[in-house]
C-alpha cells in the first residue's frame, strides 16, 4: 500500500512527514538500547529480507495482489526501535531507487507501515503476549505475532484510507471499507510469513528474537525500559 | 547462554542473506503482476488518475518499478532489481544501525566521565 505522489494534499504530506521524521529521530536515539555490534548484521539481513519479500506479490481475490509489509516481524526480531529503523530504510530505498511510493508520500508511508502498522501493532502484540503467558513463552509469542501481523496490515490500510479521505482524494465511506476489506485478506499472508519466520529464528537462534524473553538478552534490551 | 544454539551467528547471517537473495533474484520474477490493494481500490473508486496525472516528485530513481533499464527480458530485469535492491537495503540498514551504536558509546563515555567526577 505504498502511496504514490498525487494522492495526498500538502497538509497530509506535511503532518505525516513531521510525525515520521520525529519518530525516526527518537528511534535512532532509543535503538542504542536494543543494539550491539552483533546485531548490526542482523539489521542488514532483516532489511534485505523484508525488501525481497515485499517484491513477492501474491494473488488475492479478483485480480488483486498483496505483499508482505514486515514491520511486526522486524520489531519482534530486533526490538521496536531498531525494527522501525529497518522499515524506514526499506521504504526509503523503495522510494528513491525503485519509484515505489511517492517522495511526497514517504512520510505517510512510514507513518502507516512503520508507526501504525509497526509501533502500535507491536505494543498491542506485547500486551497480548503477556495476557497469553500461561500458554508458554513460545506459543504466546507466535500466536500474538500471527494475529498482530494480520492486524498491522489492516490498521495500516485504515490509516491510509483516513489520509486519502482527509486529502479530499476520495470520500471516507467509499475508500475505508474497500481498503480494509482487501487488506484483511492480504493480512493473512502477513500473518503466515511473520509467524513462520519468527518460528524458524526461534528454532535456530532464540537469542536473536528480541521479544522472546526466554532467550538471553542484552542488559539494556526488553520491554518496559524507558 | 541457557539455550543451545542450533547454528552459529555467522552461519545464520549467511543463510538468511542467501534466502533474501534467492527471493529477490529467483522468486521475484514470478510474483503476481496484478495491482496491489491500494492500486486496486484507487482504480475501482476512480482516483487512480490522480497519481497517473501527477509528475513524480523524485525523478531520479535508477530502477523505476523494479525493472532494470535497458534490459529487454522483463523477468531478468526484475531479477537484477531484486539483486541490487537486496544489497542496497542491507548496506543502508547497516549504515543506519551504526548511528545508535555510536550514540551509545558517547553516552557510556559521558557516564564514566561523570562517575569519575563524583
């Protein structure tokens, strides 16, 4: 759901740019609590994997396709701030090198897919994981990852609809049901890919899943550090 | 380390980068070419023209729409874009990731200096 140039009015472009660049600055500062030298290459491969996976459009109903977003995956693996940095890098590279997503809409795309589909979904995931903790660390993480990966795509498409409506591009009651409808199908792909990748990394290297508290972690890392 | 790691960090990095490259190079040419969710809605609800009639704000994308320029075979042009994109994204992410580390080193240094003072 990369918004191209021409869909947003200046007001919406500017507001989302301010929110996204502000968050980016804060994430650059906060990510130091999640990263060490060992994690830097993991940042690179996560970004590379998300870029590649985003290229793989899969067919959904009626001549429409969807693709992976990856924000929830990045945040579960790396921690929310590093995950946000990874999403921002992917969206920036797509915009500047591949003309995927307009430059005037980059702020909105980072806002929708990195903040709404990212932070909001991630923190709800962590709450859900805690609520499900009696099912065990691994199961509660995988189940909440599946649900909130799906949720992230739907809620990002809802945010996108709101921006399009506020920009006067299309009436809200027209765009909202259409966007949320198709993305609730696309979100199933997001849930599948996210859960499978998290499960594989948990099998191979549980220490590389930042949200998996059963693994040995950095002294800084983990939720609740402010 | 309480848990047994199945593979070394190096092996993990090499294997996952290989997966990214395989997806980007060999699978991407077979991705669905149908419009994505937003494009489909824009087309159905009649506002796709707003994007088509707008000049892109950034005109210097070297590989627009994941089609490597001057390569006639579309599948090969997509593969090349996948290869280049995977490498660029990895490099940029590593470059960005170094910033917080540098900040942490700075913070640590100032912490030890202030500890020395007290």
